[in-house]
């Protein structure tokens, strides 16, 4: 579940957000994190951006038929920072 959350949410917020969250919230010896990533978002800046992104993702999910449809639309609507945007090319 955490991998999906990182993929759908944190890797698409802004460049470097996920890496910074992993840096300031490292795993413990047992492999868990002390806190959840969203607890490190600043109320004035990060929190509103996270809230808006989550609302957009939920809205997008509601219009999708299945996981593959959701992933395709998510890549078009909110690509990961640094990734190449897939283009629909007709053969």
C-alpha cells in the first residue's frame, strides 16, 4: 500500500518531495517509519498542496473503469516529475 501511496501521491507533488520525506522520516531498525509522511508537510505550504492533489486524484479515480485506466489517466493528468509524458501515437 505504501508503494502505491508514494507513486500516486508523493512522487507527483513536486520535484524531490518524496526523497526529502524519506530523508527526514527514515525507517527504523524494524523497517517501519516513526511517523507518516503527511505529518511532515508544512501547514502553510505543503498541506494545502497535498490536500488539493488528493482531491484531484480521488476525482480522477471516480471516472475510471479499472486500475489500468486510472494509471493511464493519472500519467496524463499528473505525471511524475522528471518522467517523460506518454504521447498517444496512432500506428
